């Protein structure tokens, strides 16, 4: 089973793929518009961001909340065996097509690894281990196979297991649990709310007031926490919480987090 630390970005071993492959439009998240497959003007010849320590000040907040889950270094160093697209332009088109596929697979590996580590997952641990192995083998396929991979179908199979792992955890939480899957909670006033064991998968919590809320054992897979106020909130045992979700939110030293995650520098 991979360590969660191996499923995080290692920019030193990547060819700046997150600064080239995605498209972005001038907005509150990005200071400029950039088409897909074109290098950001801030990307240096050394594949490093020239304004990395000033991204928020320069209007590139979107860059600070992006996580490739280690896809960048895997595509750069494993799939393409260290062959830089700048030095080998013939690889660029295929490399750029493979990167988003790899990112999706690495994200699924992250969730599966967390699910397998949960004490309550004992009854499905073999199924999780099998799915982890299957997903890892996919990430090691050739560029030609990867670019044609049906990730959507595979994600469906993985999500079934992740939801089962979530149910096993939340079943142990006393009382009735809230089901707000995919709910529109934009700007919701949830200060001090008891959301322990709640199902918040895919919920829109943009700008929500979650100060002092209890989200222990809540499932926040894919929940949008942009600009949500997390001061004093308790996320210590929250399920499937990502660092990128925290990076997009607002909080402070009183926000309680799992040991595997950290308080963003801008809090």
C-alpha cells in the first residue's frame, strides 16, 4: 500500500506539467488567461515557478490550491523515464494527454490508501487492497494505454468502495447523521453545527460559516470549501479531507486538523 506522502506533489522531479497542461481563465483565481497545453509565462526554463512565493499576491490563488497527487513526478520520471518535453518536443502532446489521466488515478489511490488505513475497514480491506493494486498497475501502463484509459468507469468502481468505507465509520457515530450529499450550502450559517458523521460528499460549502463546527467522522469527499470559515472547527477524524480543500478555505490556529494535514501558511 503506498504511503500518503508518496501521493503528494514533488515539484523537483516534475517538468512543470501543472503549469502547462491545464487551461485557466482570468478570474479571482487566476490573473491571466492561459489555454491548455501552453506554458504559463511564470514558468521558468528550469520547470520552476518564478513567482512561487508570491502566487497569492500576484493573483494566482488557484495555483496555490492545486494538487496533482504526485502525478507530475510520476509522468515525468516513470511514464516518460525522465524525458523532458522541452528537450523532446515529440513527447509533449502525449505527455500532456497522459497527465490528467494520471492525476485522476493518483487521486483515487490517495482516497483508497486512506480508506484502507481506517480501523473500521477490516471487513473490506482485501477489496481495498485489490483495488489499490489494480489502480497502481494502471499508473504504470504505457503512455499509449494511459491516454485512452476510461478513468470515469474506474472511478465508479472505486467510489463504491470508498462509500462503503465511509458508511462503516459513520455507522459508529451515535444518533441520526445528516445526509447533505451534493447539497447547495453556499454561504450557509453553520457556526457551531454538529456535523459529526455527516455525509457531505460533493457538497457546495463555498463561503460557509463553519466556525466551531464538529466535522469529526464526516465524509467530505469532493466538498467545495473555497473561502469557508473553518476557525475553531474540528476536522480531526474527518474522512477524505484533502490539503487542497484546506488551502482553499479560511482558518486559524484553532482549527483542529488530522495529523497528516497542516495549517496553510496563509491562515
